[in-house]
C-alpha cells in the first residue's frame, strides 16, 4: 500500500484479503418493537404468538432487518472498521430468526481496491446451532475519517504555535515600549495607555488560543489516551514558556 493510498486516511487502515470478523447478539422482543417504531413494520408474525405458532416458523420471529442489522455493526465496528457503509448487498434469507435466539454475524474480506477504500465481503448470519439464516455478499465503502479530522487538527496546531510566538513577540514589544516610557519618566497616563494597549492586544491572542483549545477538546476523535496526553502536554508547555519569559522580563 503506497503512501497515497486512500486507506491511509481511514481509522482502521486497509483490510487484508481473507480477514474475518464477527459479532453476536441475542434477539429480544424489544428489538422487534424498536424496529417497528423505526419502520412501521407491524407484521402479526412478529407480535401475535398464537398466530405465529401455527406458521412454519413455529413462533414469533424478528424482522429481517434485525438479522441483517448485525452485519451493519460488524462492518462499522470491526471490519473494515469505523466509517464503513454498505454500497451494495446481495443477501438470501434461508432461515427465520426466532425472538430470543442468538445469532452470529460474520464477514470475510474477498477483495480490496487499492485506488478507493472499497471492499467486497462474504457475509453470513448463523444461529447458535450453526444453521445459516442469511448468506450473501456485500460491497462497502470506508469514509476517510482520519484524513478529514487530522488535517484540520494539524492546521489548528500550527496556527496555535504561530499565535503563541506572535503573543510572545507582541508582549516583548509592548514591554520594551513601556520600559522606555518609564525610563524617560513619561507622564503616567502615557504609561497607562501603553499598558492598556498591550493588554488589549494580548487579549485577542488569548481568545484565539481558547477557541483552538476548545476545538481540540470537543472535536478531535482521539482514541489513544497517550495522544490526548501528548497534546495536553504541548499546550501546557506553550503556556509555561510564556509564564517563564514574562517572569524574566518583570524580574
């Protein structure tokens, strides 16, 4: 995989052909009710126990969307990973899933494109007895979440660094001016005006710094706590450097 590969921008990276992932879930009547709330599907075979018992299913079954929905979770949470959506599905429903049954949804990577973050998967949903309930194939696309977020974070960090440098330089210029005014015994109102101008200029930097800090805390999807600590240390380092330089000038 080259450095220009679009898979580099995805959180989980390029999946290997033959890679496998699965998730399991025990279905409940609440699943059926929530699916009805979302879709309006009130088929009696999902609710009328007496009627459902007389059908070939032998009891209440869950909607097909609940069965295949577990495959959505597999591709988004496991393989190919976060940001993945289905482009195409080709599924055959071989066996209904009863309410209360445990199902296992699995995917296997059959083919991966290099020019786009697209995969072709073998997809299967089985019950606890190993019987196949749904089988087929699917094509997926994985969103470049890392690229979009981290490029903006890198830009904001670079801006933050430049603002900190500018803030130190601005403070140094104003402090030098104020020192000269005092050395030449300028009127107190001139010194006070220079101090007011300095504080106003530095306040603009502080506001911009706060905006960037808020963004980093609220928006960046950092999954590794060490990365979070590293960024926090960097911000603290900038602040400490300012305090030390300011302290030396006052001293």
